[in-house]
C-alpha cells in the first residue's frame, strides 16, 4: 500500500512538472515497412520476408533540439512459401534519444539512438527443433529522419532505423525446451507517421 501511494505521488509530481513546462510533449503514430537483415533473412529454417510494422511514440523535449521518447512497436514477418504457418512477431519497447539538426527550409532533420527490449514470438515449423514460442532480449538501434510541418502543432515524420538484437546462439526456453536461436535479430525499419506536439 505504501509503495502504491509513493508511486502514485511520484507520477503525480512528474505530471505536474511536465504540465508546468512550456516545452512540448510529442505523440507520434506511425506505420511502415521492416526489412530483416543478415541471418534473420536466410537461415537454416528458411527465408524471412520483409514485414509491416506499427508504432506509438511518446516523447518529451528537454530542449528545442533534444528529446527523450518511449516507443512501442509491433512487427509481423513471414515466409513467402509458408505464410499460413511460418511467422515472426517482434514487439520492441525502446527508450529513444532524438536530436534535431538545423532546419533546411521547412524540413527538420533529426538523428536518433535507442535501447530497450524486444519480445520475439516465433512460429517456425521444422522436422527437427521447430521454433514455437517467445523470448525477450536487449536491442539497440540508430536512425535518422525528418519532420515536415503540416500545421501549427503537427508534422509528417519519416524516419529509418537500424536495429540489432544479439540473439544468435542465445538459449531460449521454447515450449519448455532450451533451444539455441540460429540468427541475430537485425532489421531495418522505415516508418512514416504523424507527430503531434501536445
């Protein structure tokens, strides 16, 4: 009970602090294409197609150029030959630092770096050691993109990012068995969305 009250007070104080600041909170909703790289594309289990993703980002601008954000994404990939029973679902949850570069006319470019966790749900049939289950690993990423304002507090946000999760050789408990994952989780995401300053 005491911990719950303390957490509630901390959240309340943080909300009051944010409300008192004049710097904006960002909300971005985006969709895009996610392309597997390296061993995630071709491995002993087959070929992984590029997939689709959707993300929700909430950020806070500490300065006009520097912001910290929390981003949640859902990505679906499959095998072109067996789309009905072969699939990989990635759910990254990342903290992201974004640095806005000097504007080029209306275009406002930025660079980003991220770190967090990615949950991988695998449904990959095989005669030996099928992968059916999920596990979680750390992930890091770097990216770049740009904003293009379309209203006073809204902009189109287009960005690309490279993500790396060191899963090759990792032992994962899948359906109660310890199985080594035969690939790293490397992928390139290209996302387009709307960014709102709240």
